[in-house]
C-alpha cells in the first residue's frame, strides 16, 4: 500500500535525535520501492543552527540523497506552517491518505495541532514517537530539554490555528470570485449564488472556492473558513457569520429567531435584519426566497429527495406560518443545479417525479430516465400559491439566468454527478439588509 512518511527533524540541539531517526528512516527507506514517499521536515531552528544546511551535515541524509532516491523530499520552508501546508499539497497530489509521522514526545502535540488545522478525517495519521523506539539517554534528555520549551507555549492549539489562518489569508486566489444575482429580488435583499473560482482549495475537484466542509473531503474547515471570508468580503456581508443549513435531504425548516435551532434542517427562514442565511449545493438546488411585503427571507437546499419531500413549499409555509407572509408575495430564485440534461435516476425514483407531472421525466421509458428537479419544484410551488412569474428558474427567459447546469459548466460550478466523491460545493447566500424600506 502506498504511504507517505514525514520525519520531524526539528531537533538541532540534540545530535542523538538524528541518530535515532536514522534507524527508522532506514527501515522505511529500504521499502521505498513499495511507493513510500519520505518528507524530511526541517524547522527555522535547523536553519539557525546550520546556516549552511543541515542536509550536508548529517551523513545518513546525505546518503539518502546521494543514492538519488526520488522518494525523499525536503520540507524547509520559512515557517513550519508553510512546510506542513506544502506537505499536504504533496500528499493530495499523490492522492494518498495514509500518513506516518516520526516525531518526538514533546513535538507530537504541535504536529497534531497542525494535523487538526490542515487535514480532515479523510486522512489516516499514525504517529511514531522516536524516543520510544530508541530510548538512548541522549534522546530522552533531548525530549525533556525541549519539553521545557513547549511548556512556555501555553496553548499550542490556538496558536497553530492562528498561524494557519493567517498563512491561508496570504495565499493567492485562483481566479476571481464571481457572484450570480437574480434580478427578480428587490434591492432590500442582498443575495447571491457563488461559483467555483476565486478561492484557495487546490484539489482539482474542490478547486477553488469550495464552501462546504465534510469529514470525507480533503479541504479542512480552516481552509473553508478562509474561502467563506473571501466570499464575504466580495459579497459584502463580512464579517457577519454565515448560517448554513444542515444538509439532511429532508424537509425540515428552521424559523430562525422564533424557535431553537433543530438538529437537522434543509431550510432557514427569518425576518431578522442583518442576518446571513445560506444553503449549499453541488447539483442539488440552492433556493432563495424573499417576501418584500412581510420582509422575510429564506434559503433552502433541495436535492431530488428533498424535492420529493416538499422542501420548497415547506420553506414557503414556514414564512407564512411563522412570519405572516402570503404565498403570493413570495419570490423564489433557483440557483445553479443539475439540469434535466445531465440528471438521471432509477426508474422507480423517476416515477415519483412522473407522478408530480409527466413533464418532469421526459423519457420515462428509459432504464435510467432523465429527471427535471427544477420543474418539479416550480410545479409544487405554484400548487402552493406562489405566482409563476415569482419563480426565477431556467424557464425565465427575460432575465439573466442564475439556474445554469452545474454539470455542463465545469469551469464555473462544482458537480457531484460529474466529479464523484471528493466534490466541492458552492453556496447561495442571502442577507436581509436592515437599511431598506418596504416597497410602497
Ligand atoms: C484517489 O484515491 C481514491 C481512494 O483510494 C480513489 O477512489 C480515487 O479514484 C483516486 N483518485 C484519483 C484521481 O486517482
Ligand atoms: C418578525 O416576525 C415576528 C412574528 O411575526 C414579529 O413579531 C416581529 O415584529 C418581526 N420582526 C421584524 C423586525 O419585522
Ligand atoms: Zn447539464
């Protein structure tokens, strides 16, 4: 099995450390033909102690390189944060997820703190404390010597978090952030649908403005937070927090400001000013709702399951029941989502859409019929009293479209249907500006 090994060599004041590590490097590097990639981590300390470069001072490292071992790499960037970030990029490029870390007892907390900030549960880490393997007196002394250093650092975790955040803030963006806006909504409601450019996610299927973290994907929460920060600056809601629906593929809606936050919900509705609510989507429909009369906003996430469960009308009904909206005043924008061109389901699932309206499934006779989740949403909304001209979807020809097909436009959108499991996610967000006046 392919594996990545990182060997922490930030122990310039302890000559024994290097000797101890050597044993383990040997045992690993002789298996390098099995696909092991070895990364040697140097710190600013090494550079201070050995301005000419420690690589040439340590015989076994010199040997590794003189053997022209393609599998050995050096991490000696300006900061340990940058070194570990570059390490992550390398691991991702190799599409590997098992990482073995050789370090010392006093450094493990620091490296674990970096792991929490820059990696997710999609990676498997195995920490090996070298002094446990090699309890030579010198090494143990070295560990306790450095332990004194680490006690000075009270809260290594929050320090690392800050270092990583500020490092990510300075990374160059890939492209510019583009926000799609519906001309159906009045200016009272700042809103937008994000696209995939202008962020810092590096994995091809997440690149670059991925806005949703999940334990199964490789973008850590800290990185998502940085992408959200950049979107917030561009969209004008910085530094307000983003209230994102929990994706449950059901039809529960949270009336924010009216009731406790439920465990799971695919919709949020509120009449609070200055609050940002949002819904993710990467084929699933992000839906935005506004009522300029009762002054209420909503955001919902609607995949095919949620559509069948009626999430769109459940959101409208919450606006009506909790905040005094009338369905005929509600306007709805359907964001970028998978079109009928690219979305198929099993026959029995498609049949449920066919029973909403035959037009929702243009080729019911196929083994995997195409399904139009947007049309199903429109039909269900209209049956619930939303006016046809108050729905902005791909049938609205008189407005610039916000309902593009995510699968057909790889340059602009993430798509689960197209990209498989490690896919990124765009969001739609809505901000109720408290400055505006209701229309007369
Ligand atoms: C990466 O690895 C995963 C799991 O091992 C695999 O399912 C996926 O196809 C790989 N992706 C690429 C691009 O090689
Ligand atoms: C929000 O809705 C509640 C319930 O209808 C109402 O009592 C309250 O005044 C509304 N708040 C604003 C800011 O309109
Ligand atoms: Zn398409």
